[in-house]
C-alpha cells in the first residue's frame, strides 16, 4: 500500500496543521469537493479532526491556541456549507481551545516519511529575543529533505551543524541517518537553550562532545579557536539559512576556511550550505568571498523530493564548498 502524500486530503491537513502552515495553504477546495461527493461528509471531517486537534501529538505538543482556534473555525465553516447534521466533536474541540490560555511558545511538528514526529518548541514571532534562530526556516526544511535522500553523507560520521536554530535538521539527521556524533551549534544563549530543550524533547541524549551522541556547543564564528574545531573533528559540516546578513559573511567564510584546513593529516570535511536566496546581492557576495578565500563551490542540482509542507516559492540553493 502506498504511503500517504501531501496531496492526500486528510494526511495533507494533518501535516500542514502540525507544522502550523498558513491556513490558505490547506486544500480547502479539495475538501469541499470530497464533502459534496460523499454520502457521509461527517466521517471525513471526523477523520481530519482525529488526525489534528484530537490526535495524541496535539495533546502532547500542541500548535498555538490561536492557530487551533482559526483552524477549527474554518473547518466548521466548510463543513456547515454541506448542510450536514451538526458534528458535536467539532464544536466541543472549538470550545476547548476558546477556553484555553495562550502560551508564549508553541510546538511545530514535522512528520518524517516513517511517520516519526519531530516536534519543536518555537516562537511564533519571526524575530524574538533579538535573534532569528528561534524558528525553522525554509532552507532547514530543504536541507532536512536532502539529508533523508542522502543518508550516506551522515551515517557513521561526526556532523557539525552551523547555526542550528530550532534544531530541525539535526534532529531529522539523528533520527533517520545514524551519525556517530552530531554537534548542534549556535551562539545566542536563547537559541542554545531552545536547542537543548528540543533535543531532549525528541529523545536525543545530550552528553559531552566526546561522547557518540547529540550535543549542543556554543560556537562564536568570529572568535572560534582551531583547537575547538579539531576537538569536534567534523567529517561533515552543514548549515541552512546562514547567509542572510552581509555583516556575518566575512566571519562565516573565515570559519569555513578553518574547518576545511583543520584536519591536516586527514581528508577535509564535506561542507554543504543550503540558502534561501532572499537577497541575491548578499548571496553573490558570499560566493565572492568564498572565491577570495581560495574556496570553491559546486551547486548541488539533484532534485529533492518534498516531504514537509512549505512553499518552495523562494529560490533555495545548496552548494558544496571545498578547497
């Protein structure tokens, strides 16, 4: 039997709901068509309800209260258009969220092809506490999907992630690609604490960096010491959406030079950077700085199957960087 896809209506609603996609991204027209064609539209709605607000994931790691309220209100509106009998479960679910207290953080959950959930504690605001590292960006989703199709880049290796943010890519790699050691890194203290929370929340063990496990490390790109990089000993280095600020490009490139040169007697690490190209001038500047530093890059052109529900409207590019 084929596994569900994003185009299967109940499954599509589930994946979009738990990752808190914009409501406009849901397949409302497809749902309306199914409701009109069905002899029992209430069963379709109940199935969606059980896969979303009544699912065990929602009880443990709920999306924001406001999001659940808006989702249920829209679901009720679409159901009432069918003129079917009222569905008590729908109104009971709405009553529950209307009476619930909103919290400063919420959970976004991304479902792997295996069905395994990756739940992340995130800030709803794009910029919070002076950093953009408390939310998951498009390139992190793309890099996670690429990792699922290229596990050999990670299996049995020590992996260092730069600018780990909320931690999605690393948790996906740890769950699906079996690295020997995975080092999440960032510099903002709020992001580092959120990383630790998300790692523990998803059942990964944070131990000392010398252990074969997932761990969090503070990594200041501007002041990083080569001793720290040698101690980490990365075989694979990855980063997503780190090329957005012209002011950090210089120290990022210097860090990449150090990483590619720190293994003097061994093969240098494989380095991959995925970027959402919001400002082409900033991205071109990054590539120019790579060249000035004596580094080369190759664009990874192999198509990547979309697993997670997000809009690939922006240009996302992944490059492999080497000497």
